[in-house]
């Protein structure tokens, strides 16, 4: 919803006011300096001038009206994103940027497992590194290098003045330092409550402010039980369920996702190409990591489809029912309800974690419906209007 602004309000301020979240947009950090950097990062996040053809901003693929995900139709039903040149298409689904600030930096845990990092393969170790890479990706924002981004930023007197004020008068003498200051400012905005309000029905339920429906509550019980095994990957800690749970352990798994042949037909990537996931991270060389992707947060999952790393499933219920493929002896679960055909073969077959996938009981359509109902309660309050009830029962 847009509202009329007065001359003292920027268009971005009006955007935040329209969401009823002005405080989240500009004043979540303490002190005037922090607030100014947040406002700068906000402006940069929405600025289409920072792409090669001046047509694409961070907000283009991370639309704030769609839980900071990409809802554009581009011939792939939104499975992958269109670049600044109007032609290039990616090969992976754009994740929601909500709750991204909760992702830890890329590292290995005590068990030697890879954890955290940004993008679906963790190739950006930190959030600041991630914020810079889309600018210089030829199929995203298409700028040739960091210096070119800095030159575009230098065209805007407000950007120049604010960056010099907070990062030093000499910040523009070194393009790499200026680029770092730009990305740090964007991240300051991405760390505000606008991206992570923790105000969903589930959060209100925990605070005693919302009563779940019978189906939502059944889905909640199933989710946290060992019957369907969701909690093995989609809880930060099964021993400490907190009110700031983001519903991911940030680890990497190969769950046997099939190739998105429709997207490949449109983006001109050979259908035989195998996306090796974590193994495409320059910091990873172990072949056993091929085909693994970082477990995503389930916050806002009901309004940020398509699903899986390549957007191969349109419906959340399909993504849930897919896990039944691996339940031994369950013939009904061998068919994709969206196509009426057998589930496709895993893109990277040799590292599928069958032990993990075979835990728990079969997920039939009734259970899937309850899980969808519960997962819808993880939707931030301002996106609840996007929820569409889609029955999964026959």
C-alpha cells in the first residue's frame, strides 16, 4: 500500500511508512551514525542505477513486497531470476533475504561439517561478501568490476557525502575500500527488523497472542516430532527451541532434488549439466560434498515459492510430499502431483543422503496439508495477505 508523501519524505521513507515499519527501516540501530548508515544502505538496496543497464537493484530479485524474494515471471514460473540485461537467466532459485542476518559465516563445526555462508553453496563466507557479488555477476546486475560500481555510486552526492562522513574523506581514493563501505552499508540495512521482525502467527502463538487452528497445531506437532523428521535439518537446536528460531541448522545436504528441465530449456543451460552445489564453493574440494545445498530457513516459506535450490516445485505441498519418495515401500509417494509423473532422478545421485531421508514415517496428503498449515504460520505479519489456501487433498 502506497501513501502520499510530503516534500520532506523520500520515496523510500514512504515505502516503509506504507508497511507501517518506518522504525524498522531507519532507526533500529542506536545512535545517529548507525541510523544514517542504515538509511544509506536502504537507498543503495533500491537503486537501479547500480546495475549495468540501470534497470536492476538488489530489491529487484529481493522484492520487499514478496518477503524479499523474486516473484517475477520469466518463462520459468519464477524458478530462476532474470538479469539486468533482460536476457540472462540464472540456474538457481533466488532465496528470500528475510532472516539472512541470522546465517553464520561459512565455517566447519566440531564434527567437520560445513555450516553457514551465503548463497546456496556458501561461496560468500560473510554477509558483506554476499552483498557485493551480485553487482559484478554478468548474469545478475552485470557491472564489470567493483570500481565501476563505485563510479556509479559517486554520481550521487548524497552517497558521496554520507560515505565520506562515516568511512573517511579518503574512502573514494581506493575503489576496493569504497566498495567495501558500500556493501557494509547495504548489510546494515539488511540487519534491521524489516528483514527479521519475528512477528508471525507462530511467534504470536509463543507469546500467547494467537491461538492456532486445529490443523495448524497438528502440523506443529508433526513438525517437531520424529514422525516426519523435519526437525533434523530445520531447527537450529532440537534441545533449545527459542522464540528466535529460524528453522534451519544452516548445514548442507543432498536430498536428491531432480533437475529443473523447464528452467534449463529457457536459460540455455544444458539439461545434462549437474549443479554440484557445495562443491562449487572455492573453499571446498571434497567430492563427497557434491550436490549438497545449504538448508534454507522456513521463515516465510509459504509465500516465497517456487521451492528447492532450482525452483523445481511450484507448490509447498509438493516440496513436502517429495520426501515421501524415499520412504521404502510407499508406492503412492513415487509420483509428482504437479506433473502426474514419477519424480525425476536426483541431479547428483552419488551423494544423496538416503539415511537421513528414510528416517520418519511416510508423509501422506493429510499430513502434508497439516504441515503446510503450520508452515504458513511462519509468515511475517505483513505478508499474511499473500497466503493462498491451496488444498493438497484429493
